[in-house]
C-alpha cells in the first residue's frame, strides 16, 4: 500500500498532539516511527488506521482519499504494545478469527493458521488458551492474528516493549524475515534507536508532535539534520560540547578545552562562530586510536557495567560525557581519566541547532 499523509494535524481542545506534517510511507517496506514517549507516534498511527480523524490534512491510500473512512473499511491490521487476544479462544481460534469473519473455507483457514504458526514457532500451543501462555507466546499469538489477515498495511505500536531482551531480539529477527517479501507496508513505532537501526528500512523521527526528519534509516542516523534528531537517534544520548570558533580555526569550549577543526570541517561552518560539537558515546575511548586523537582530561562520575559493555560517565567542569566501551572496565568514582575521540567523528551543529557537518560514513 502507498499511504501518503498530507499536512496532517491533530488537536483535542487546547492540546496539540500532532503539528502539521506530511509523510509518505515507502510501500512494501518497514517504516519506523522513532521518538520518545509522547512524541506523537501512537496518535499518528491511529490517524493512519482511521481510528482517529485528523483535525486537518488528508490521508491518501493508493491514490484514494480515505480521511475519515473507518478502520473497518480499510485493509489493515494493528498490534499494540499490550497484546490483546480473545481469552476464551484457543491460540488456533484466535488466529483463525479474522479469516472466519471473512467466511473463508475452513480447510483454507486451517492451512494458513498452521503455516503461520510454524513461522512464529507457536505450533505446540495451538490448543492452549492465552492465559496458559507466556508473555512471548501471547504476543506471537496477537501478531499471528494480525499477520494472517494479509493486510496491505500493518501497524505495530511498540509490539515488543513488554518482552524480555532475549525474546525481543528473537521476535524482531523473525518479523524482519516475515516482512522481507515486500507485500506489506509496515509501520513500526519504537522509542529505541538501536531497534530502529536493527529493523533498517526507513525512519521518521518525531518529537513532541513534530516530524523532524525522514529518510532511509542509516542516512538519518549518519546525518541527523539537527541536535534534536541526534539526541533522539542516539542511545546513550549524544555528547554535546558548546564552543566558540576562534580566529585560528580552533573550537574553544569551557574549562580550557580546545578542539582544532580540519579544513573540511571549517569549510562547512560558513562563517558561523557559535557552534555545538557532537560525539556519540561509542566514539569515545579510554586509549587513543591514532596520533591525531583529541584528548579530554576528565574525572569519573560513574562506571556502569551492562553485560559486555561499560558506560563511563565522566565530567570535566560543567561538561558531562558518556563513553560506551566494549568489555568490562573497573574505574573508581572520582578517579582521573582521559577520554579520546577522533576529530573526524565529530558532528558540528550551528547556533540554531541545524547540522553543519557530519562525519563521512557517520559516526
């Protein structure tokens, strides 16, 4: 399905949930809506589905204006973060229910249910009721009921958020495989940048009801058009350093931190003096990677070990930094440390927050 939203907005009383925005979904692909809580993702999906009518603007599906057309008359399916199944039905009957509503032949229904259950790894549970299932099995059942409709538009509103990490990874891989045929246009809402990158496809970044940027997921990640997008698309949050460019092409930050910029970086500044440098947490290291690395002397605030990674929170005066390091690093709170980054890994934003320079190939 080709779904186009033209100047869509949504207000309720004095509250604005969506500011005017236009968005064209890429048909037959995964389209990710990325944003923090209350960014407008669910509201936008409800408008796409016909559950809510926009205050202004149009929803066009395959060239037909469907603004205000109820969800019951649209060829779509939706899965919420809270999995919803019919408690009195078996897994088999839950999955078969949309096809029975269409009055498809029972033999045909059985073939479709068994084939999809096999792909979702829930064949052994077909005779059980939802109350007898684990959370992951219940979510697979809800996904199965949506997928079996073979709708041309599938809306997934943070469908894996309530599952444990291992199960989420497993289901995300399975979903990517299920959608690889390109027969369904998928919209997937998430708050997590890593999930957006793993799903690939295309992304629309939302913040407080506004569409900030859209495009191929890797393109947006590698070149966020503003500080707001860089913050949304970085976990841990991107490190930001306010600085002023001096006459020698050196960015002077607080607490005596001087950062020389390359000719290529300087050429992108177009005469701007007040800038913000951005460096992602994974681009900071505790040892230099080359002789040209920028060294930032700091103090350890916290070393947070998370699985096979360590998040080092460091401080240099008013500047707070987070480094995402591979492996386990034991650092004492209050101890001195030096964090390093390659100058070419720096993003540069102007006084208005807009992107001036992005590292080649992203960082």
